[in-house]
């Protein structure tokens, strides 16, 4: 994996949180969509980070009860300007994270330390 600035990771977390806060189990109204896109664009204008957040949401939600809501959040990120060609790779990363989250935690934690 390549090194990346912590600021990018924080921005992706902010984008994910904002998109999930605006996402609904239904289609948004035109005004709701405009408000969501405006907030996402106020965080950043970087299409690569929109794509990362959208892909991870799609992948992590795949096959779960949150799939529809996560998919709707991803669509908001796409509407805000995600680089759609990069979403598939990040969706694979989201699925990997989902699988990892289902693994049992070793008795002494991931790093061998007591909890």
C-alpha cells in the first residue's frame, strides 16, 4: 500500500459521514439532493476522494441490511463529482474491510496486547 496524507483519510471519513447523514431509504427531493451535494463539495472538490468514499460505502454495505442506505450515500458522492472509474477498486476494498470485520478478534488483540 502506498503512503498517503492523514488529511486524505480524514477527508474520506468526513465525506462518508456527511453522505450517510443525508442518505435516506428513499430518493431525495431535489432540494435535499442539492443540500447534500453542497455540503459534500464544501468538504472537498476532489473527485478521487469522493470515489474512495463511495466505493468503500458500496463495498462495505454489499449484502448487508445497510446495502440500500450505503448505496444511496454512494450516489450522493457520485452526484458531488466522484471519479466513477475509480469506484470499483474502492468497492473491492470495502468488501475486504467487511470480511475482515467479520473475523473473530484474537484473544490478546490484533497486536498481541491485552485489551
